[in-house]
């Protein structure tokens, strides 16, 4: 089988995923973006992989990236299956159209689990829904996406779960007490202080303001490490000052992905308090996977895909709270920070769970979809 895989660019956490896929299926990757999407930090950059990939030239008009040469590459290639990510207002319908024109199976890969409520997305949603309902197979991040697609009229048997994963070997590296002590001294954290970690972009949809508000209602002397950059940093700094907790908050700035594991190891708990906005609903939240690899329990809102999709289990791996409910977040933080026995049990649970949740498992989900659509095609 030969696969045409169309996506925008290769993120650092997708290198192993795509390389493993290429070991299972002969794959040509077609990439149409330089990684300048607003949800992607410039500091991350884009990655390259040791497999067959083609970076397409193009232009952007009205916020849409057009890569006309994609049509030629897809049409001339002798592909058995065409796959497109949900990204790409030009590339997605083009890939779908070429596949249908050539009477080859089309597979969609998506983590979207709500209707995006912007003018352009409302305008193109009839086309998006048509692709949902006429794709030969759909690969999704988890049950939360599956349930959403079923609500949009997709037949359940055409949906395949590829459990969202990271390269665990990058995040489960051992961190010594000496290395943790270096970080504590760097950020002025005393040995007895508990550490709460947020790692991610500092934007509205991440809900960091609720985390700072929860911190201000904790009775203990905890430290909140906020690792990341974004347009909301100044506002969050002002909020911490207004609430009188600026001495408990450390804005550590951007952390290279290769160094993130040390911060997860340092933390007593990791928090992802994401919010639903018209443009965004957390598709997954891979910091949950990254945190688990260091045995760090996670508290996440119910708008986080990893929580809604069944990876983060409430009460077993951490806690799930209603999005925007800072009081519930406060209660969850108290439970984890004040009960060492509970924290140790959660830590054991998450280490065991993430070992079963890797890129091999994720690729198995893709393969189930490919076998389904090719068998269906051969049956006529």
C-alpha cells in the first residue's frame, strides 16, 4: 500500500509518529506550511524527518494557505490511500477531491470535537460536514472526537481511534535530586514548598487566569511555575500582583521541549485548565502525556481532550474539574498537595498508564483505518 499524507508541518512531538508510520506503510508526506499558525510558538520551529516528504511552495490569501502544486503531486502519484489532517482550508478539500476523482479511499485525521464558531468556519462548515460524512474512514484522537462526529451524522464503523501519544522515551528520562535542586535554586523555591506547574502557551483559551485565582485561595505556601510565552503574560503578571500572590508565581518563560521533562519531574502536580472559546477546544493536551512520563499527576478541565477522551481518569491519575470553575480547581489542588499518600498513588498510576499509551499504539489506530478502507475498496 502507498499512502499520500497531507498535513501542514511536522511538530517536534510528531517526528516519531510519522517515522513509525513510514515503517508500516510506504508514505509520501506533503507539507504546506512553515509553522506560522497562531497556535504554534515560533520558538518551537518545525522539524524534519528521515522519510519521504515534500515541502510545497504557496501563498496566503485571506488567511488561507494555497499550494497549487499539491493538486499535481496528488494527481500524478500512484497512491492507494489519500489522507489529510483537518488543518488546511485549501489542502483538505483538494485532497478529498483528488481521492474521489481517482476513486481511491480518502481518510481524514482530526482532533476537533466541537463546531468552530468563527465567520469563516461557519461559512465552510457545510463542506466540512460533507467531508465528515463522505470520508471512507476517519482517524481521531480519542472517544471525545468519535462522539462528536457521530453527533454530526458520521457512521460509527468508519471512525478509528489512534490514541494521541508522544515519544515517551523523550519524557521519561531520569531526573536526579541534584538536578531538581538546581532548578529549585534557580527559581527561588524552598525545599518544603510544593510546586504546581503549568506548561504551555499563555493565551486566553488555556485558562491560566483560573489557575492563578485558585492559587490565591490555597492556604499552603505553594509555588506556581508558569512555563511558556504568549500575549496574556502581562495580564497574568498583573493578576498575580492584584491577588497578592506575585511572590508565589514564577514566570519561567519558554522551555525547550527537550528540557520539559525536568520541570515535570520537579512538579508535585501539573495543571491544564483550558477553556472553550469560539475558536478553540483543546483537542488533546499532550502535556498530560508528558507529565505522566515523570509520574506527575494532572489536574485538567473537562474541555481538555485527554480528559474527555479517557486518558486522564478522574480520581485515578489526577482530577478533572468543570472548565472555568476555579473553586473546583482549588479543591482539586488541595487534595493533591495536602495528601502525600494520595499523590504517591496517583504518581504510580500515571507511570503505569502512559507506558501503554505510545506512538506504536497510535499507529495501530491508523493501520486499522487503512485496512478498513482498502478492504472496502477491493470489495467494490
